[in-house]
C-alpha cells in the first residue's frame, strides 16, 4: 500500500519532480516535469539537469549550487530555465540529497512561478513607481540591444549606443514648474523618433536622461550625422500649453562592435562621453574611442599603481557612525576605503575605484577591506564594544568561485569573533545582475557566519524592486542623493517615503544615508525610519579621530524627544506636515537674511507644489483626518505661506530691509502658529 501511495504521489504531483544519481545524471522524472519543461522522458533520462537551464545560468552559479548541496544537503531558490521549445520561464527549484539502497541520489522539485513573479513585480512597481515614465525598462533595452547587435553582426554594420542628457533642464523645472517640465519630457522621445529609423530605439533612462540604440550605421561619420539630426530635432520649439519652450541636449556615444562589452559597459562609455560633450558646450556630440592607446596606457599604469598600493598597504579605512535616531545610540559604523597616496595625498574612492571595476584588483581591494574590517571588529570586541561594522563589496567580488572558502579562512584567524556584528553592503546598481548567485552568497554568509547583508544606494539601480524581492537582505539603505534633497525636492521626498514603506512591507530594516541636518532626522522619524548616517552626526573618520568623537558624543535632543509625537499613525502623519512647514519657514528665513554672495535653497513658491501642499492633497484623498481638522491645518499653512510669499516679493523687488523687518515682526506669530499645530499633534489620537 505504501509503495502504491508513493508511486501515485510521484506520478500525479503538480510539481515537477526529477531524480539524479550522484554524478548528476537524470534517472527519473514525473509527468508534471514533462508538462512544465516540454521535454519527454527519453529526452531527459541520462541527461544532466543543465539541459533545463537558461543561458543566464553560468558555471559559477552551478558550482555554487552543487557546493551548497555537498555542504548542507539542500538548496532552494528561483532560477531562469528554458523549455524544449526555447521559451523561458522562472522556476522555483529545491533539491535535496538523499541516501537510498546505499547510494546517493538528488531529489529535485520544480514549479513554474513566472506568472506569480510577474504579478508581484507589477504590484510592487505600482506601489513604488506611480509615475510609469520613471520606471526604467532595462529588459527592453537589453532585448533590443541583443536583437539589434545580432543583426548588425550579420549585416557587417555598426550599432550606436548613445547617452543623451538635456541641457539645463532644471531651469525649465524651476521656471515653469514640474508639471510642465514633465510634459516636455514626455514629448522628447517622439521628437527624437522623427530623426531615427522605425527600428531604432529610445528609452528614458532616468530624470532628463535617455539611451538611444541606432542600427544600420557604417562608421563614426554616419553615427555623428544621425545624432546631429536628433539634436536638430530637439532644438526646435516644444509647445506646452500653447507656450513655446526651447531646449538643447548633449550626447555621448560609442560604436558596437568596435567597443565590445555588455550593454551596461557601452552605456557607461557613452555616459562618460556625454559629460565630455557638455564640457564642449550645449547641443554637442562626443564619441568614445576604444582605440586610444594613450587612455589604455594610462589605465594600465593606474592599475599597476593600485596593485602596488595594495601590496604596500597604502590604503586605510575611515568609519562613519550609524545612529538610532529616537535614542541617539550609535550602534555601528560603515567602513569606507581611502588611499593615502604617497604623492597625491589622501584620495577618496571616486578617484580610483572605477579603475578596478571588472578586474582582479577589484577582488584584491575587496579582500584587503575584509581583512582590515575583521581586525578592527575583533579589536572592538576585545575592548568590550558591541559595535556593528559594515563594508562595501561588489557583486563581481561576491560572484568569484572561491569567495566562500576565502572568507571562512579569514574568519578562522579570529576565534570567538561575533561575526553577526559583521555586515556586507552590496551596491544596488546595474552591475548586480546574477541575482541567483548573489542570493546564494547572502544565504551562505547568514547561515554559516551570521553575517547580515544590506542593499546599498537603494533606488538608484535598474531593478530595485526585483532586488528587494529576490535577495534575502536584512537592511535597505536609502540612497543619500534622495535623502539630501528630500527637504527641498518633494519628488525626492516621495521616493524616500516610498522606499521606507516598501522596506517595511517586506519586514526589512531601513537606514537613511545622507542625513545632513536635524530636520532630516525629524522628517525621517515621522516617516518611520529610525536609523541613519550622515554629516549631521559625523563625517567618515580615521580610527583615532573616531574614538575621540565617541568620547565626547552627545545625542540630538530634537531626535530623542520626538518619540512623544509619534505614538500613533495619525500623529506620525500630522507631524510630517509640522516638520515640512517648520522647514519651509527655515528656508524662508535663510533666504531673506543671507548675504547676496551666499547661495541658499530658495523656498518653493507655488503652494500646491510645496511639501505641505502635496501632504494636504494626499491627506484629503486618503481621509487621514476629518475635514474640520484638515481645514484648520490648511489655514495654518495658508497663513504662513501667504505671509512668507509677501515677504519674498518684497525681497525680490529690492526692498531687502523691509522684507527682513517684516519677518522679524511676524516671527512670533509664525512660531505661535507652529506651536498651535504642535499642540494639535499632541492631542491627536487614533
């Protein structure tokens, strides 16, 4: 009876089941496996499981999988597979080592989750990216490049990969407002297409940046001619709401296959040339030349110099504190590499790190960082400090075949070390491609050593949502560029708030980088983010200066006392409005009283575009509070905003003295209004 039940379970299971021997030869499959893969029993029996794999599964991934099986006896993950008819799908695959009749077998379970993944991806995209034009379609770019490059190879033609950036677009945004600026951006692709062939491609890359892929090109002259047609088309007036607007663009490009490499590499080369084009002036094109021997020679010399620096221990680590905002407790540090150059002095990573990308020196430099960080962590532990220490490692380094063994060997040098205090930060960028492999690395570090993982610079890469969904990370770090601008740029503020909400929905801890003022911390706390790092607390410091800083460190009372405002959701939401309004007043005061030669942030002068205006619109739509309360809050906002704009008008008219005197006269009333709002928050309950 038991054998019959097992046979039926095997035969009629909805999951695909595959059994291999110890040499990875398939010895049996069920009917579901045939249905999912499109292969017959005769196709698969005697074959290797790799027959099911998509081309994106590399040797390193397969090696990692089987190493995990040998080590743990089990592996589970999501993998890209290919059916017999050539179509691709995403499979959830688990495999376990079993012993039967004195022999070793591997039992695998497989299910097609393509639809489920796509569904979840769509939902997540809708949560974080309500404006569809802000979603970078990397898959589209890669698919079109793959198709067009293959065609170019067959026709013995060249392919243009161009990076285009609109010149002084911020001026359009500042003068005409975001809505108008966005309308212009939406018209740019259609305008560009008038200068391209139907088979060519243009994709918005982010902000006012675009990537163009142009086929059927014979040489640089033809490429430049086509791009100049694009620039001419863009230079014609755009009509937005019956108002003509002029804009120009700068373009950098590279030619495939003269410039060989991945699409990411080609885009990076084109981007570099775009900046050179901007230096030459507006509406300019600049071409990448991979054959420039001088550049190649210089890079090789730089790599030799970096190799010498590693061997001679010329690098040092700086440490930037991380703080729990609500308590002021410094719980850890991020280790950041610096180069103490014998001739050029102290160099930040941006002066040398790009040179080592995709080279063995990238691994060597990462290994140096690991060794130094483990040494420092051990020293702190010996002194009784339970600090967390995080380091930055690249996906390229994590993907190396011997990463596991090498890391284990280094940790063995420090018996008794609490490696749960050690954290790896992975840069969230377009170089983070092999998610299956990286996911296995993360799982291994967690299971073997208790090492946690953070996804760094979240929100800047191609596939942020995919990364947070697939990678088993413990922490998400909101990119500092968004955090720094969140108080002056409402769109960046939306991104920060969205990232925090997304991380919380996945039960992932979130930390904000780039916290440069007390106001940043206040707003982040109201958003639900309780961990931060940035210049408001401390710059990255060498170890001796860091210990001096810690000995005299005092938490900010504004952050620590804020917990009294955040006892429930209503208070948290309303406190956001309070801090937005408080900061707008701060910007107004700074602008009015700043000396002419000192540049300060100009407060937003369109009521509906302010942080408070956006908050009120959202609050009424979602019914955060009753209408009477919202009306009262709106009156607070309108009074301060209108009074402030009157003062700004006087300032712009040249009556600086009167505008400053007016502010001083009304400051008490401003502060009283803020206090009334504060009291309202304190009284708020669920």
